[in-house]
């Protein structure tokens, strides 16, 4: 187990990589009473055209499949929902999908071992059938309809369409109702088998727990499973223009207060002299933007 010293905040992150490629990051904190665990795959809404190193042709799936798969993963073969079991432990479980990742989370004050073990179990032993795919379509379509009435969601979606011409970020994370209706079991299986290998996933644990105990729980759980050899994933890249699609867009809606959003499209080449990864650059830019324009800024 490696130690990563965060000198600025006097903290230590424990890191290890299992034989199956799963990355584990742990930050114990005895000053709190609860724990928080996330199990994340590097698979998000933008990943709609991809292939493995063992495939000649790209697979293309409808928009929103990552979010659809997130919903289905909670469904268990015994008819239960995974969140019901966590509730019986006195924990809370949830999940979210972003443009680049799908994250399953659980947090609580007790039953750490059971919560951590079950988080690994339900994500890594999915139960996908044509029946539950069809049944879930109605639920997701209703969710899309509900979000379409949310002014902030509408604002966010509109500004993405104004920014991007070809990049998949212009689409809704959940897709459209048509995307959901066109999603098949094969789409779900293609995505799961490609992106849910441990080598494409990582666990982060924070809060009140023992890192050695957590490591032992994960190791025992993973040693009983066979995931096959890791695969190299190639995502089909699209060429994006430097300029925005629309410099100004105005929407009309029934709101109490008018809302505004401003976005900048900055070519990543402008930062090449900084010698940063895309992830590091994203963090730096986020800090700069929030410091100058966030809710606690002078503005």
C-alpha cells in the first residue's frame, strides 16, 4: 500500500492497485463519525462510440446509455433494489452519471464491512434482462420529462448546445425520450462488458474507517471473482471547432427570477506550456473560475 502525502493539508491518502487493475484510494479521518464510499467507472454520457483492442469496428450506442445502465445496475435478480439492502443496514446509497463517469456511492455510520462488500457485489454482479430494460424505459422517460421543466437544467442544456457543435457534451446526459426508447439489452451489455472491468474502475473511501480492514475486505471480495484480462478501450474522438455555435441565446419560461449563464470555450492548446494533464488543467481552471465568479467571490 502506497502513501500519498498531501503536504498542504497534512493528510495521507493510501493507494493500491489490485491484480485485476482496480485502483483503491483511502483517506481515513477519525474526526468524523461516518464513512463515504464511491465505486466509479470511467464511462459517461460522452462515451457513445467505442471499441476494445480486440474489436475491428466501433460500437455506437444511443445517447443516455450510461445513465440507463446506472439505473439498471440497482436491479437485483431476487427482485430487490440494491438501495433496499443498504437501507436495512442503516446506510444510504445513490448513484450519478456525468459526461465522463458513472459513480455508485454509499454512506453511513455503521456496518462498514457489509456496506463496502455489497457495493462491490451489486455493481459487479448485474442482472440485465429484456424485461427490466423495457420496464425501466418508462421510469427514465418520466425523469427526462420532469427535468425538462426545471429552469436551471434547461439553461445548462441550452448553453451546452450553444457551445459545442460536434462534441457529445451538447447532448443531455440521460438522452432524449427517443434515445431511451431505442436502447436495447445488447446496448447495455456492450457498455457493461467494455467499461465495467475493474481496470477501468476505482474506489475512493473517506471518513471513519481503518484502511487495513478496508483493503482486506476489497481484496477478499475481488479474489473470488474472475473478470478476464483487462481490455484497452478506444473512444472515437470528434473534431470540435474553436468558436461557439451561438454567441447569445435567450429562452422564455415561467420563472419568478430571471436567470443567466455565461460560458467560455477555451482551446486546450492555450495551456500547452503549463505541461498539465487534462484532469489537472480542469482542476486549475475550475479554481480560477470559482475564485473570481463563484458565490463566495467579490462578484
